[in-house]
C-alpha cells in the first residue's frame, strides 16, 4: 500500500514534465491540474478503501474475541456442571453404599446416614439448614425428626401439610422452603426432607428433584429397618 502512495507521489511530481503541451480541449496548465486532481482522487479512494478494510478487520477481530470469551465461558460452565454431576454421583454412591450393608446398620450408623442425607441436600440446594421428619400418616404425629442443628426451627411446618402430599405431589416449594416427601409409605410412616433458606438461583431441575426424592426414600428405608 505504501508503494502505491509512493508511485502516485512520484507521478504527481513529474506531472509538469509528463504534460508538456496543450491538448485539443485543454491547455497545458489545465491538463496538469486535472492530472494532479485525478492522482489525488485515486490516492484518497485508496485511503478510504484501506480504512474500510481496517474497520472490517477490527469488527471481525472483536467478533472473534467475543466468540472466544463465550467459548471459554461455556467450557468453564461445562467443567463446573461435570464437576457438580460427579459430586452428586459421589454423594449418592456414598449413601447407597452406607445403607446397603444391612448387617452393620444400627441406630448410630443410621444417624450418621441421616446426617449425610441432610448435609448432601443442603449442599445441592445451597440451603441454610435442612431436616428430616418421619410422620405417622394415620395419627399425624411426628415419629422422629433429624435436624442439621437443634437450633434450627422446624415448627413452622405442620404435619397435616406433609400428610396431604400424595404420590402425585412429592415435592413442592412453600414459603422459602423445599419440601420433599417419600413416594411410599412404610409401616404407616412417610419421610419428608425439608430444605430452608435455599439459594433461589439454584434451579430445582429434574436431576436435583430425583436426587432429593431418593434421599427421602432412602431415609424412610433406614427408619423402617433400624
């Protein structure tokens, strides 16, 4: 590009020598002026075209940078999702393995698994606290309740609300809480897992719902066995 400007500049300087006589419709002076004007117009047109190319390249570069940033963000999200899925699988496997060995199950072991379920549910939904409640569906009485901390309040939840949740409604949100009940009733009892103060940005998707339902069912199985 610089060589083109240089050639135009040389030709413009030599115009008085190149245009050395009058033409049929132009005097020598007018012909020189016209030649210099044309050379200047060509140089200006080349400059505008070059500016346009630079602008297009700049926009293309910005577009590619945005794509690169989005790709990196998607990759990070993918790795985060994979890590979260692996963590959930690990939690499930630990709970399954802990409760599958029935020969070693006792009250202390069951309590340990209950706490693991509560901590896992809290971790998945990023809740402030969680608790398990075992309710007799006939009498409406609380058979047992396991909390993440005894200081945590669970009195806000009435057993009647839990009893009214049937097989078609085993999970719901209520006043900042997530309530998950076991689908089955064993020995007249059902188990409900309650998560309070959960992160509302944490989506209660199908995968999370199924995991939480599994936790409630597994807790009921332990309760009926131990």
